């Protein structure tokens, strides 16, 4: 059989990271539907709040600025992510952060046995 020589061997760190990720996913699934449900609802709440406060539009405008400054041919997705991530985090309103934190605390208090 023909061997694909373009396939690279994974490093020990990559394998360990992958195994840790699988272990975390398994643990999450074993906690039952309650934890998965709350995580999905928090994700949806965050998405809705960020759209509501204009965060998404601000970040989209910032992306366009970065691309315009550097030129479309000179910007990779990784470059763009590295450039906008700090601003994206800074633009999240404190009220949104506080609301999410409070909901997480409430959930943890109600389900301390997890």
C-alpha cells in the first residue's frame, strides 16, 4: 500500500493534550444533562447579550479596519484572531461578565455534588 508521506507524526505533547481533551469531554458527558444544559444556555445567553450590546458589530468593524490597514493579501486568519482577541475581550461589558458569573455561581451552589 502507498504511504502518505505528508502525514506528520504527532508529538507527545499533542497526544497528551488530545487525551486530556477527550478525558475532559468524557467527564463532562458523565455529569449528565444538567451541566451540558447549563453550559449551552450560558453560551446562548452570552451570544445574545453580546449581540444586544453591539459587541459583535464593533468587533466586525475592527476586523475590517485591520484588513484594510494590512491588506487582504497580507492577513491570515491567525493574524486576525491574534489582533482582535485583546480588543474583543476588552469590549465585553462588565454587566455581561457579572451576569454570567452570577449564573455560574448559582448553578455551582445548587449542584455542589458535581
